[in-house]
C-alpha cells in the first residue's frame, strides 16, 4: 500500500518544479513552458546574417542556399565572430572576410549558373527583427567586400 504522505510530497515536488520553470523562465525539462527551447525568444532578439550579391549592372540578390542549414551555419558563424570580445577590429574584419569568401565559394559550387564575373560586390547583411511597436526588420551592412573589376582583355 502506498503511503499518502509520500504521494503528497511527490505531487508537491512535481508542482513546485513546474512552477519554478514558469516563474524563472528556465528549461527544467520536462517542467518547462517550452521544453524544446532553453529560453523564450522574442522577435527583438532575432538576428540574421545573409550574403548579398551586388552585380555589375546594379542588380542585387540574396544568396538562397539549396539547404537551409547553410544559411543557419553562416548566420551562426558570423554572430560568433561579431560578438567575440577577444577579437580586435582588424582580426574580426579578417575573419568576416574569410567567412564571406568561403560562403561565396560554396555558393559558386552549389549553383553552377552563378556568374562570378558578373558580381561586383559581396555584402554581409545583418537583419534585426524588432517587435516594438509593430513587427519590422532593419538591414544594415556588416561587411562590404568589393571584388576585382572584370577584365576587358583576357590575360596572356
């Protein structure tokens, strides 16, 4: 036979943990308001980094990778570099340039129809999504990387 005091203590512990997860806004699995996430995210906290191709004729197009994982990877890598307090500005810029060129090389491999000679500039864009007072987004260039102009003559 089950001890009623033990059952009451167990139920109180379960309710206490569930209440603590709600009040502290923490993921105390399985006692959490959103057990899939470690914390709540509001739209004001969303930052996305995208690669913009600026063509020589003035046309602009964001890189849209075939697999969404690449876009999340780029965004995560840029966020890690941009927020690293140990990097001085020159090292941070060098790291962002290297990452941008790596993403550009990947885009060229992924899309054989992409004409590298037609692209005049690569722009790493930081998009911040804000929810106050209404949902809106702001784009700001984080890095502008001009590419060498297309040659009029073929090299010898």
